[in-house]
C-alpha cells in the first residue's frame, strides 16, 4: 500500500517537474533556433549561391516580424 502511494506521489511530483522542464526546453530551443540557426542557414544559403532562396525567406520573415511589431503582439 505504501509503495503504491509512494509511486503515485513520485509520478505526480516529478511528472509536473518533467512537464515544466519540457516547456522550458521548448522555449529555449525556439530561441536557439531563431537566434543561431536561422541566420546561419541564411548565411550558408547566400555563400553557396542560393541567394535566390535566402532573400525571399528573409523578406517573408522580416514582413512577419514587422507586422507583429506594429500590431504589438511580438513584445508581449
């Protein structure tokens, strides 16, 4: 009986910690992707002669970010 209660409480407590850790890691992953890998991918595209791919991607992302800044949803 005590074992069942112990296991249930362990799952409840560490399940919440695991869920919080996944949320935090997902937020950190998004930041790393946007700040590090996206510019790196665009630089690689430009240096390898795929500027015709990099420029439209950069323009689309720039327009989306500008629209979010104007609407006020980016900074909240």
